[in-house]
């Protein structure tokens, strides 16, 4: 009988320890806001008769230490004096994989609406452009520097000049 009391006490103590450790782990789980990071792009290019302004905020959510998902919106204005004026806007979704701390792999699907007016004519070129970028970069803290490749690139799409594009990605 004494043996069963000590086993019962030991099991009860073990149950209390496991329960309290689970409560402690649950209390140390980071809040949702610690897993959400904001970033994006702000670009200004000016040249001889040329202007390009880009605003593209984005947000990601860290699913775990290795994988993040998110999305963003983009708006840009491009003008080449005496040639054309273009408004581009759209959205994207992104997945980031960090197999090790210093390497970041990415896949980003982007859908853009392009509205271009050519100077001196009534011709307008309005179309949708879809891009699928696969990328790799070196990551340190919240900054990643790398290159991405648009697997859907076409020379005739008039949005990007090249399939390969360098990038700097920063999330806070």
C-alpha cells in the first residue's frame, strides 16, 4: 500500500512538473507582432529627360525560424520626356526560406497593371504583366542582398529590361 502511495505521489508530481513546464513554454511564445516584419522599396531615379518613382511597401510573417510568407503592393511612375509616360501598379506574394542563417531563398509572384501613353500619338499600351521571381541572397540580421530571376520574362513585356535583377531586401 505504501508503494502505491509513493508511485501515486511521484506520478502526481511528474504531472504537475509537465503541466507547469507547458504553461511556462506557452508564456514565452512570442506574440504575433514579433513575427510580423515590415519593409519594402522606395526608389527615385532621375536623369536627362527621365523620371522613375517607385513605392512598394511589403509585410512578411515568420511562420518559424526557416520560413516566412507575405505580400506587398507596388506603385510606380515612369516618364521619358517626349517619348512616353507610364503608371504601373499591382501586388505580389512572397515566400522566403532560410535553410541556414546566412542564406535566404525566395519565390515571389507579382501581378502588375501597366498603363502607358506615348507622346504625340493617341496610342496607349495598357496590359497586365505577371512575373515569377526565384531568388537567392546573403542574409545578415534583417538585410538580404542577392539576385532574383524572372522565370516568366519576355523581351516584349516592356516592364523589365532583364530577367536577372539584383535586390536588397530589408525588413524591420
